[in-house]
């Protein structure tokens, strides 16, 4: 039931020079489904990551952070679905490290050159023997053209794969950007229940890539919410292979701003696709808060609206019960908010102003906008010049069904 989620045709998903991907069936949770993916990266690639801030973060997140902070030259990623390896304590850490060691042995690498990722059910032991048994088949399947297969292979409750790919001309070079993401529920920033891998054949110096990954995450994956739940396994990885011949080594580089904008746009597209495929989603909503004193204040209001079950269920029903939005703005926590200065638009319709309903507002106008699949909620606080945007979806009956039956 995804909302206007565009999947590029296979011939528009461009391989990234320096990246090969292998996908196989390891039987981690269910038989006859692709659930084990390996990325092989060319020597000289740089890799950076942003991860969940959940204190119960999964074992693979801890191992990834350790390997990245050690400064090892990352040359492979290994991803399993069906089991999150979260809430698994010391045995979970042992399993994540065993996975790295097994793949490192097969690829003639050091174990700290491998980044492991898991997604799926929390609080269950990782079947590491099945993963290790499946690694040779994943390596045998390595191909530069396996991005689509990998997008399917990392899915859990997703209904559709999330893929972004483009080629752009920059600095006299043709630059490729291709990425995939997964996620449909338990989505809330810092980050969301999601995995995403974005690769480019531009070269980006390691310190700069570390900075870029954080800044890109903040305008993309840290601007989405489906249900307000922060997961244990969220990971956003940016890979730069340098195979194009373009090397960006500082913010002063002539192509830095252009490359950053392209990466941010790609990440935003992948993030929005997660919301468009939100569990049971029928509406895609953009919550834009304007005239705030600060970014933090704008996001505080945007998330209050985006997380409200009352707001989200009203959108599912196409019911312009818009007082629910005003209530969410009011309880967002801005203690000195002058409600007389707040304005609320639904699409192109001014709903509320000067502390109450716009005198010319007609419910038929609100109903017209609410029936659309994509809806803009625009809020002006009248307090400053800062604008922030958050993306969310509605709550449907299907959301409850999916999450009630998730483990069956």
C-alpha cells in the first residue's frame, strides 16, 4: 500500500565502480527468501556511518562503531535480515564478531575491515552458523549489478524495495550515486528502524566523509517518523570508492557543495521512500514548521504533530478534524508560545489564524485536501526565521495488523 513510491527500472540502477554485491538465501528466519547480503569494496574506499542512539543498540551496531573508530580500511559489509541480534548481550556480540571473522577469512581480510548489520526480530539469538554457512554462496554471487537484488534482500516488513540511482557530471567526471534502504515501521529519528547504504565512485577523504555522513543524515533519515519508536539497529552507511577519478578532500574543493547536495538529495529520497512504504500507509504527509526561533524549536513542533496518533488516524480517515493539529502544536513544549501568532495551512487552505479558526475556512476545502495521497501541513509560529521539515504517514488498520502479527 506504498504511497507513490517510485522504483527505478533495472537499467536505471547504475553499478558503482568499486562496489560488488552478493545476495543469497541462508534460512535465517524463513526459508526461500534472500536474507544474507555481502558488499565487497575496492581497496582505497572510504566508509562512514551514522547509527541509532537507542541505549539498547544491537550488537552489530557496537561492532560497526568499534571497527570504524579503529580506523581500519573497511572492505566489506555483511547484512542479515530476519534477526536483529539486539537484546542479546554478550552472546550477541560474540555472534557479530564471529560473522566478521568468518567473512574476513573467506576474503583474506582482517575482521575489523568488515562491518556487520542485522535487522529483524529483537531479543532472539542470532543463528550465526546459518550466516557463516551462507557466506560462500553470497561471495560466489558477487556482481556490480546486484543493487536491486540487495534492495530486496535487506527488506523485513517492507512491501517494496527502496532504491535511488543517478549519474551526474561533476568536475569533468561522470559520477555515479546508487543507494538502497529498508524500513517500514518502528521508524523515528536517531535514527529509524532502517538500514541504508549509499555509494558513490567519487573519492571523499575520510575526515570529510565522517562529517558528510552526519550532516546528510540530519537532513534525511533524521527527518522521518512513522510511529515514534526509535529502533535498536539503525545504520546509515556512506561509501566513496574514488574510482571516478574525482577526489574531494575538503570543504574548499570546487565540487564539494555540489557533491554534498547530490548525496543529501539521494539520502532524502531513500528516507522518504521509507515513509511512503510505512506499515499500512495510505497518505504521505510533509510537516513544515516555519517562523520558529530555532531548528530545535521547529522540530519540536513538527514531531509533536507527526507523532500524534489522533492526527495520523484523522488523516487515514480523510477527516479534517484539524483541531488535533492545533492541540499537538500546543503541547509541543514551547511554554511561551503566543497562539495568536500561529497560522496553520492544510495544503493551500488557511485553516487557523489569530488563535482560532480562519473565518473563511470551509470544511469542504479541508476535506478536498485530506483526500489527496500527499498532503502538506504548514505551520507558521510567528517567532523567528527558521524552517524545518519532517516527513510522516498516516495510521491505518493495517499498521496494527502488521505489528500484531509480525512474529508469526
